[in-house]
C-alpha cells in the first residue's frame, strides 16, 4: 500500500510550536512507517504521555507541554500514524483499530517508559486505555477527557452526526473541524497548523477512517477486546480523573463510565469544564495543573 510523507516545509514556522522532532520506525508487515513524537525533558523519571485523537496531532498540546516541563515532567506526545508529522497510508483500509494500538504500542515499547501519567482525549483514550490495560504496572495515573472505551452498545446523537459528516463532507478541513470543536477562537495560523499535515485529500485517509472504527455496534472490530480491557480497568486503583468539556455533544455523559467503574476514580474532583471536544485548546493551564497534581 502507498505510504505518504508530508513535506517537512509544511511545518515550518508553526505558531507556538518550537519543539524538537523525534522519529521512530514502526513495522506493519513488510512496511516501515516513520512515527513522529515529542520527547521534552527526557532525563526526568516522571513521565506524562499525551495522546491526541481525531483529526488533530501533537500540536494540540503546544500550550500544555511547557507547564509540564516547568514542573519537572518528561513529556511524550506522539503523532498517530496518519496524522501530524507521522507517515500516512493513502488507503483507508490500512487503518484499523487494532493497527493503531499496535503502531502506538511499538513506540511505547521502544521508549521503555515507566511511572507514567496518561492523558487521553478522543482516540487517545480508545488507544491509550488499551495500552494501559496491557501494561498497567507502568502507569501511575490516568486522566480522561472527552473519550472512553466503547463496547458496541451504541453512540450519542452527537457522535452519529459527526460520523455522518465525516463520511459525506467533500472538503474534510481538519483545521476547521478543530476550530468548530473548540470553545476558543483559533486564529488563521492555528487553523493552518492543524491543516499542515494534509497537503490534499489523499493524505486524509486516516482522518476519514477513524470515525468508522469506533466500536459502537457488536459488529465492530475490537468490541470483545475492549470488554476484556474494562475488566482490567475495574481493578485499576491508581488516581483516575475525568475532566470533560461540557459542550462536547459526542461524549456527553460518557464520563460516568470512568467515574463509576474505575476504582482509582473514587473521591477525586471529576467535573465538566468550560470546553468543547478539544479541551486542550480551551483549558490548557487547567489540564496541565490537573496532570501535575494528580499523583
């Protein structure tokens, strides 16, 4: 299958994004794909793993990372395959839920991380929670924002509207989508930064595929595996916090599963915050403070 790589000059001079790039080669059969990630303050033993979702990339964390580094944290922020500075398959069929878990786990294993706080938003939760349940001893805490681990029992009306839009809109404008999913007014430079990874529609197969992969019915892939993962989450006693954007209709009321089912969530200050789906854009300082104070 054809692998695309966004020209590096597309990322020149991005607003508020002066971070050193790092790359790791993941394997997919005979294919090798370059995966980009940020690794700030790498000598620290206190690790924060920031996972993005759809259709963003690690640019989403540009205002959170400096606060975490100042507090002495090591910050890892990958670009999922198909997004950001990572390589992209041209064919939508290459993207599966299982593949995304495998690709991201390859990077995770390569970095040999430990003592990790996971912050997971959107697909960052669907992927990150599976990684956590596979190696829960490596994690010291969890924050979930506008995400979850679906098990084939349906979706919100907001998600169904998003699913229909994602498959029918002619121009899948990622910058516009992030803008509309935020309470914050992004300026033209920020919108352009979210569009930078995608020179044209051929680069957007991963972004188009993601909504179709969410296991909202029993016929979806990974339902059984997610149910099994929930059994592990029901034994996870380390600090677990849910902070959801109150204006996110796609994940409306989905925080209850995190709060009610994970033992580590007991007694913590879970809440809805003034944010849309992309809470990182709306409340970066608050999110950074919650991560810093979690454990």
